[in-house]
C-alpha cells in the first residue's frame, strides 16, 4: 500500500467562504479514541465527501458535528461561529441538516408528517413543499403513507428532503447510496447536484468512491480516525484504483 | 350469556383504569425516557384525593373528576421541575429509583394523615344501581366508568394523531435523539407531558374510588399490574399500552369469575406468553432504546 500523506493544500479554484470548519476534532467512546485531530472544511455550495473504510470514524465525525456525540475535544464552527458547545437541537436550528445512516424516518409518522415535523429554520432558504414534491415526486405520491411503508430509496429521498424543507444550509449525509439500486443511486446523485445548485453545502460520507467522484468537489480520506489525505475531485478520479485498494474494495 | 357480558363489562371498567394509567406511563416513557415508578401512587392519590375532596371540601364526584386530575397535573409539573428534570441526563435507572423513593414518601405521608384502613366512598348519586341494556341489568357505574375511560383514551388518541403536539410526542417516543437533531423542541414538551401522564393516573384513581377500597397501599398492587400491562403492550408503544390495559382488565375479570385464586397469576402468565412469542410486546417495535 502506498504511503499516504496529509496534504493541507486545497485544489486550485476553491476559494469560497467556509460554511463548516472543523478543527482538531478528537472523539472518544469511553477510553477508546475514535477520532484524532480531524480538521476539515466545507465551503458555500460545495459537496465534500468523507471516504474511508468501515470503522474509520466517518459517522463519528458527522455525529460530532451534529452534536449527537459529545465526548469530543476540538472546535466546530458554522459560518464562523463557534458551535462546539451547542446542543444538537440548536445546531439544527442554526442550519445543520441531519441525514443519518439509518435514514431516521419515523415509522409512526406519515411521509407528510416526517417532512413537516422539523421546524423551518430559515424561511428564505427553506424549500417549499411544492419544490420538494417537484424534485421528489415519489414523496408526493406517498405523502399519506406511514414512514415504514417506504422502500429504502424512498426513505433516503425523504431523509434528504427533510432538512431541505427546514432550510438547512449545511447537510450532513451519512452513506446516502448504501444498499440502494443503481437507478436510485443515480437519482440521489441528481438530487445532490440540485442541492448544490441551490447553494446548500453538503458533507457526504461515502464508501462508494465511484459515486463520490460523480457528485463531489473535494474529498477527505479518513483512516483510523485521522484525515490522511485531502484531494480535489480530479486527483481523486485519477487515483481511483489506488483509493479503492486503500479502502479494501 | 348474561354473565359473559357482565364480566366483559367489569373487565372493560377495570381495564379502563389500567388503560388510562398505562397511557400516562407510556407518554412519559416516550418523551422523557423515564419509567415512572410513582405512577401507582399517583393513582392512589387520585382515589384518596377524591375521598378527601368530598369529606373535607364537600366536592362532589363530578367536580373531583375535573379538579383531582388538574391538581395532580400541577403536582406532576412540580415533581418534574423539582426532581425528575435534574436526573434526565443520567442513566434512566436514576429516575426509576427517584420515583420509587417518591412513592415511598407519598404512601407514608398518606398513611400518616389518613391511616391505612379503607376510606369509604359511595357511588355517586345518579350512577347507583343497575341500568337495563338490551334486556340485561348492568351496574350503572361500571358502564359509566368503562365508557368514560374509552372516551378519554380516544380523545388522547385524536390529540396524538391530529395535532402538532401529538406528532412531536409520537416522534419523540420513537427516537428522542433524532428529533433533537432535526431541531424539534422536545424539551418544551417534557414538563407538560409529565404532568399530563400523572393526571391520567389520577383520573384512573378518581374513577376507581367508588369501586375499590381506597387505601394508601392501593397503588402498590396497581403499579405491578401496570408494568405487566406496559410489557404486554410493548414498551414505548402508546397504542399498545391502551390495548393491553383493556386486555388485562378483561383477563382479570374473567379470572376472578372462573378462577378467583389465579386471577392475578393469569395476568403474568399472559405476560410471559406474550414475551415468549413476541419479546417486544404485542404492539412494540423494539426500536426505542
Ligand atoms: N457507540 C459506540 N461505542 C463504542 N465504539 C463505537 C461506537 N460507535 C462507533 N464506535 C467505534 O468508533 C470507531 C468509528 O466508528 P464509526 O461508526 O464512526 O465508523 P464509520 O467510518 O462510520 O464506519 P462504517 O463505515 O461502518 O459506518 C469504530 O472503531 C467503532 O467501532
Ligand atoms: Mg458509519
């Protein structure tokens, strides 16, 4: 396996303002350290992925940014504001949108209720229901179905639509493509590009590097709780073979 | 046939007490993650409160039906604000122990003030005697108690399904952490939900007052059966709590009729049976952790 190096340089042409800045984030589960000094940033309208093997700490990073994992040190900023000590609820209200790996659809709520349960946190940025249904027609068809009656792909659509309807500006998406049929993955890709177009930033955890290379601007490679590489998408694509090898696929 | 209907009615009446109280227990568990051990003593306070309201304040049963649950709501709010709230961040076991301690204190205080013997309470005028229904003579009070319990359960159900508060309670019951990560202000509802749950136990107590021997200890047995109800219905399932409440009431009534010595045992046999076939309870999904 080739030696990987921590590269702090960012690819040329990426000079936007950062929305999310994570610096020196370490996280623990009891005594076991899951993250070591993870630093990363996502700029306005950027799609950034976090790739890495199983257990590398991808979900822990997202959960820490969301405020669901609290045993951490380091610093998290949203729009330049330190949010490290804020609760998950306040982070959500500040514009962080949560799309968990289990999709987090409420079984006892209908599709419509799942969409309208979270508060609208930014009136200007929030997608209207019409706009949601235009981009996720299947959610309209199934709007009165209970959450449990949706297929995996439909649940993923709902999970991604929910923070858009809140008006989140920074989406944290954990394994959007996992376990979905190729057609659905393509649709998810289209939606992520659409989200990007509307100026929303996305931090996407992915194991599917091929998919990652079709939607993202930049990538962070995480291994054993550390960021080992930061790559622009061009470099990422040219080193796909090597990366697949690194990820053990 | 006549006795079958009679036992059914009796079962629905006492099942109504379980259903109301279990509903309160379920919403509290759902939103706070607290297994409220003091629920039995709140039921007892409802019944004792009804007797005391009449003896000391001349309050009629009908007034007690409103006033006593309201007083218990306030009591629940104070209990949550004063004690329960401070332990919410810790292991749920702490609040279980806290509410167990609260129970001991409440029961002893009631014993000190009112003694341990039964406090008589007459069936309210207008609900005495029998009512003729479809050629059968049925105890009026039981018909009333069963109907009112069903009505209140349905009303709560409508609130849960049709209102925004209800939606938040359902969502929080499923997964409180996730709701917070979606910016839902669950905290805002914690205190009123706790008070409401306590008020439901109190209402069950008021309804039970004319039918049971009202003593400081009446909640002890009640809470044990209530836990069986919640396990049968599925911990974390609000609908399950209500359904299981009525089921347990029926099992108890038929047990008392045909095998009085085993009436209580039957409930726990039912619980064991349900656990063997479906460990998450009849209506539980086992998702709440
Ligand atoms: N609740 C937990 N308790 C203890 N250790 C945990 C817990 N959750 C995760 N870990 C450990 O922390 C490390 C990082 O886990 P994490 O879930 O963040 O990895 P991941 O990159 O998301 O993996 P996957 O691809 O499997 O989702 C792993 O070693 C894992 O075993
Ligand atoms: Mg993960």
